[in-house]
């Protein structure tokens, strides 16, 4: 009897369930981006290679010496048909990122040998475009939702809304809701706190909410003007919390103008943007432009009422001839926190933070097409960082980069690249004496150096 009952139950568990919808899909894609290589600093301690850019600016100032990383992007795409016609375009995509905070992480090394290999999952989302043949689209999940960037510096300016949330769009208008505080809450003040209920103490998160509206206006000759508006809100916590934080808010307004134009080779453009963030929406530091990453210290009431950030970006590409292209940029940022102090003030966790900063960076990359597969790349950058009432720290950086382009295209965007990178950086006295770069933190010098062989790719 028991044997018969077991066979019966087993047959039920493994019986095909015909009520489920089965999707047969062969539209699988696998993309990858990254940078990998080796290098050294001839005048560095032990010849060890460290990034040369000024601290607080991330990759602003050029990223030819950037440390290694790899992204893998698997995606599934399908287009269900209704009445024999294609309708909604549906995509599920995720992104697995790998990088090390210190040293190599591929080859004959282990994650323990370089102070830890980090895995991140910044993307995992579903997007449905042109739903049922309409102009409506929608998405939900976590994604890199970002648009124009200064590729030389990996700087996604103006509208980088990479976080967890959802959004809908109709034609040229997009509405988005983000909740970024829960994406990385470990020791992130003022979001983390403890609350005691019925004698038990447990962690809680004060959730930030970001509402975003974007609208693109298409003008003559493919010119595009984009308008941006954001509202940020974070709630107060209860009286049972270990620390009390008041509710706070902020807003963002911005405009970006994209102007393509004809040159000897196609693809030339000019991009200009201006963005202003107020209150808790004044974020953007260390090379990122997230408005929700609030900058500076709060006022005496724990709020950012008088905080602000102003950013202006100029970016252009000129394909001047069959032999020469130039890609240039300029970034200016002025930010202040909620405190009235112009130098430093106390943060929520008791640390002292700079409450005011100015960033100014200009640079260009030129391409000389010796052949279709051999490009000579040169870069020059000038960067200034002023924290609080301190003097300015500045850097000049020069790079010469003979590059093999296996796809054989006279195009600044053709990848992969295999590069011989030769770079010199010169720092002023204040930058050198106050260790204003990862290189200077182990080498207090006026000159920094890097030589190495690097590859950069994006393959989809």
C-alpha cells in the first residue's frame, strides 16, 4: 500500500502541467565590457602602479591607467506575436561586474591574494517596449539607466539614473521612480539606524524616494533638447529610533542640448548640459553624478535645506578628416552641503566632512589614423580640486598611446583596443604635499608615471 501511494504521489509531482505558458526562445545574447592589462610606475614605490587622477574626482582626468574590471551581460529577448504580427519587444537583462580594490584578479591569483575580489549585480530588470504595438514602454528592476557620457573619463553626466526602481515612457517622455537607499545600505548614514519595539532592537532603513521626469524635444537637423526634473524625499524616523532624523527633501532641474553635425567622417557632435540640484538632491562626487548621493554635512537640525550643486558639462567630437579626430570635454562643479560652514563640519556619524568643493577638469583625446588598424592616441588633461577653504590641488596629465584596432575602422568608437599606454602626471605643491591622488598616497612626488599594455572592449 505504501509503495503504491509513493508511486502515485511521484507521478503527480512530475506530471506535465499543461496550464503553464511555455516560452520557446532562441533569442539569447551575451555582451561584455571591460578593461584588463598590466602596468607599472617607473618612479613609484616598488614600481607599483597606482591611479594618477586627483582624489575626489574618480576617472575625471582620464582613465587610461584605470584598474581592471569585467562586466558580463546575458540577456533574453522575445517578441510575442498577436494575429501574426510582432507586438511588444520584451528583454530580460542582467549584468555581473567583477573588479578588485587592489591588484590583479585574473590569471594565477586568488581573491584572497589581492584583498578581495568584488562581485556586483548592478542590473537585473525586465523591459517591455512598444507594448502591444503602442508608443508605451515600461520597465522594473535595477539597471544602468544612463545616456550620454564623456567616454575619455567614463563620466555619465546629467541623467545617470542607475538604481533600483521602475519607469514608464510614452514617445519622448519618461517617468521614473527610484528607491536607491536600499541598494547599498551598509553603514550609510543617515539611512541606517536601529529601532526598539517591545524591548527588541532591530535595524531599519529610512528609504529615499526619487521621482524623475524627462522629456526630449526633437528639433531640426537631428538636434535634441532634453529637459530634466527630479524630486527627492526621505521620511523622518520614529521616536523609538536610536538616532532621530527629520524628514528632508530636494529637487533637480536641468537641460541638455545635443547637436550632431556633418564632417569628413560621420559621427561628429557637440553636447552641452547644465544641472542644478538643491537640498538632499545635491549629489555627485568622486566621478559619479548620482543626485541622490547627497554631498556635504547637514545643518544643526540634521537637514540639507540650503545645500546645492551646480554642474556644467561641454563635450564634443570632431572627425575632421580621414586621418584625424579629436574628442574633448570640460566639467565644472560647485557644491555645498547643508551646513553654513565653508570648510568642514560634523556628519551624522560624528566624522568631519568637507562641506564645500569645486571641481574643474578639461581634456581632450586626439586620434591619428596611421592605418585602419593602427591608431595613435594622445591625451592631455588639466584637473583642479578645491575642498573647503583649502588651496587648490591641480594636475596636468599627458598620455601617448599607440593602439591596435583589430576591427580595422577609422572610428573613435571601434573596439576592442590593445594599447601601449605611456603617461606622465605633474602635480602642484599642494596636491603633492597632501597626497591628493592614489599615486601620491604612496609616493610624495611632483611627477607621477605609468607605462603598460591595456585592452578595452565592448562586445555585444
